[in-house]
C-alpha cells in the first residue's frame, strides 16, 4: 500500500544544502505534516517525493518500490500546489479529466463518470463547465483537490494548499481536508509553515529546520515534550518563553531572575553549564501585586511589570518585564483569561510552577528536561 | 439625473486660472509633434491621389482638386503589384508560421524542460540574433544555387499544383531561410514569456502523467496564445518587409516570382522620370497586408504585451 520510506535523503542546489540526510518513515494512510520556517527544506523534500527534483543522495520508497529514477507519472501520486496550478484554458471538467487521460483501463464514459462522481463528493458539480478564472479561491482549491483525488493515487502530496485562502475559509477547508483524507484513506504528506495546520490536522508532525529533521511525533508530543529549543519555539502560539542563564547546581541564574531547581530537574540538567529555561505562556500565572510584600514571595514567584497587553477577547497576552530591566524586549509573555484584566504599567506577581518548566542546553539547544504531566504520566499518553 | 448639475457647468474662472504659459507651451509642443508625424503621411496620401501634373503644380500637403484628382495611380500600382502580392504572401505566411511555431517549441524546450547543455544551446540562439544578414548572403546564395538547388528540384512538382507555376518554387528556399533566421528572435521572445508562467502548471501536468510533447500541445501552446499574437505580428512584418534575402535569392524585380519589396523600387520609375503619384500609391498598397495583420491580431497583441512577455 502507500507507505513511504525516506532514507538518508540529501538534496543540494549547487553549494546550498536544502535537505540534509533526512530519514523518515510514513505509514500507510497516515496524515503526516511537514512543518518548518521558510527555506527549511520541507517543500524540497515534497518535490523529491513527487519526482520533480532528483535527490542528490539517499533513497525514496513508495509502497516498497524504489522511486529515485521514476518519473512523476509512474509514482502513483497526486499533488496539490500552493497556487492550485489549474490549467487556465480548460474547464473544470477538462482539468479534472486531464490526469485520467493517461491512466489505463478507463473508457471515455468511465472517465466522465469518475469526474462527475468526485465532483459530486466535493460539491463542485455545478462548476464543472466553468473556467478556473471564474471561480473563487475556495472553489479553485476544491477543484485542485478534485483533480488529485480523481486519479485515486497511493499518496497525496500537498504543498501549502490552504495558504492562499482567507482565515475563515482556511479553517473550514482544514476540517474538510481531514474528513476527505479519512474517507479516501490515502497516505498524505502535507507541507505547511503554519503550525496551527500542523497541530490540528496531522496524525504525526515532522518539524524541519535548515534542511534537518528536528523531531517527528504526534502533535501533542511535540507540544509537551519537544526534543530541542527549535521545536519548542516553533510549536505553540504565542511562542514558548525562553530565559537564558547559567546552571548553578541547585538553581538557574539569569540576568534578572533566579529560579530554584527541584531534585528532578537538578538531575536532568547536571553537567550543563549554560541553560535556557522554557515555559509556555499559558503556564505563567499572573496575579495582582496589591498588598504583597517582596519578602512574602515564594521561590517560584517574581514581581514583574506589565509592559503591553494584547486582548484577544477570550484571552489576553500579557507582556512582562522585570522592574530593573530597561531594555525594549520583554522577558516573559503570559496568557491570562479574557476577564483577567491587568493595567499596563502595573506591578504583578508571576508564578511559574516547577512542574511546567522545560530546560534546554544553552549551546546545543537539546532539551534536558521537559515539563511533567501528572505524577509519573508519560507525556505521549496525553 | 434630474438634479441640477453645477459640476457640469464650465467654471470659467478656474479655466482661466489653469491657463498659464507652461500649459500653452506644452500644447504647442504636442501639436507640433503631431504635425511632424502626420504631415508626411498626409502628404503621401494626397500625392497618391494626384495626377503627375498636379503633383508638380500644387504643394504636397494640399488635397487634390478637380482635374488633379485620380484613382489611376492606385489602379496602375495594383496591376503592377498584384503578382508580387501573391508571391509575398505565399512566402511570408508559411515563413512566419514556421518561425513562430519552431521558436515557441525551442523556447519551451529551453525553459520548461530540463536537460544537460541547455545553456550552450541558448547561447547559440542568441548568437543567431546578432548574426548580420550581410555576412551570410554569399554563402546562402551558393548553398541554394550550387550545393542544394532545392528550387529547381521542386519546379516540376510546382508546375502540377493548382494556382502555382514552376517559378514559384524559387520562393521555397526563401521561406526556409526566413524560418531559420527567424527562429532565434522568436525563441527569445517566447522564452521570456514562458519564464513568467508559473512553473507549477507544467509540474502539475507532469504529475498528471503528461509527456513532454503532450504538455506542450495541451498546456503550453494554448496558454501562449497572446504571445503568439505578438510574435506573429512582429515576425510577419519583418519577413514581409525584408529585402536583402529576397534580393539575393530571387535576383531581380523582372522575375515573375519577385516579392513586393523587390518590385516596389521599380514601380513608377522610368527613364522619363519618377511618377510620385504611382510610387506613393504602390507604397500604401504594399503596406496594407501588415495593417490587416495588426488589426486582426490587435486584441492578442494588447493581451500579449500586457502579460509582460514582449
């Protein structure tokens, strides 16, 4: 069936290495999202899978067959492009039929029937005789999907298919794509730079940066147990807070904050010199500082200063600074409930629970310690 | 609609305000330039419609009056040129279609299909553009006359064809020469257009299983219709108006297969002097086919220029 194995894939363009020694196994009918910032090599990986680029080194197998030297049409794949790439001079019907013309075993009538059937499923039957430029963005998107589905491939490859849609339509199409994928049960590799799409749609997410695979796993594993600082920062919105400092054995010492390590963390970070403390904005608890004396504060509590508030309605993003810090950049961002309003410029007490703290190595960025969930719970079971 | 229309009333005060020296200067300059460009054209048309006597007596810009007016010049010029028109079109249309089609194919191969040594071929095409025609005239004439006398080989076949005579075969080498020398510029024009097309179209077709030739036929060719308009007009004008190759390969205005550009210098010239009326008539008649092509392809032309290729 449509399982994909990528072994030590490397792709260079002249001097630049777009993909560096990437190995990845994708199970049959899995929905895998390749995510990363622009230029991280995710699209190149997809294009190697499609056969639009030839790998410099490494092997690609689809359904157990070696693919490196096969032209795209013999790979049994279908691809959806970011700009949809609908043939502008053909009607929707002709667009969808185009790929079928090269497939064997269809009569003319069967081809027509197949096109109509898929158009019905996607709700674009009434658009069949229109040209692409008479369609809205969402409709074009559907036609592009239809053109891919109609050929009944082993693998769907999607290159940022939703990025040209407006936010509302994107959310709708996200759900619809997921449903379609379940329905046709086809292995799907989906490239995006949008981490919301990665989190919500995928069975597994593969994060790439600088041509290298950073981590592969179910979305929540990546969220709660990132393997390095890059993954921790990339997954999650607003981004995880990072505070740089030193490991002094029993405590973290940064420019403005000191944070005591408990026994578990102490063991995990043992030996590291420079460390980075990571904490998600929703794990930063904020409370008013009215009537609180500095000396009453616990080990995990700090007095901070609210520099900016971004209200979102359901929640507020609070930008926090240390009172002694005069620089422009914020020390921490915190997420608070929509009704917890803090005044800009006011003093607040910030609490960071030690069980929510991640610690990364300052040099390599590797995760030394990830947050704990429940007493001994495995993070992957969340 | 029934509203009082204060804004359509001419505001005299503001009009006066707008009139200043710079503005007047601007308009005077514009009118001068229009006159500069239109006067020769007007003179030409007027001359074409005047008798020889009227040309000598009246000022060139003045319209013909009374006795001085005649259709005779046009009639005479048409008689002189009618054979040449057929020859020219018989030569220019296949030559244009050939060079445009091959140019577009070459551009497709050089931009949208990847293969080794592409750059070297592109450079060859570029060299082809800058090759001066004068440099190849002698070898060209020797090739078509001595080494590969295609015209005389084809003459018997041409005699049997309807509407054609054996001498029309002399135009075939000219057609092939024009195609060959037209391909480089057509290729470069199409190349810039193809580079502006999204590469995902061709990639989508590849994934859909289309072969290189099917992608050209079904996707690239239909999409490049506007560019075909531009290149077709350009190339037709070039080939129709070309003189040097025609002069070299057809040899003279007295031959029956002579094209318009060969006949034109001879029309209206005789030992008794030059008949300007006839010459102007012939010149305007000769320009008509290119004008027709421009009008016929105007829409494609505008679209092609707009899409940024040309």
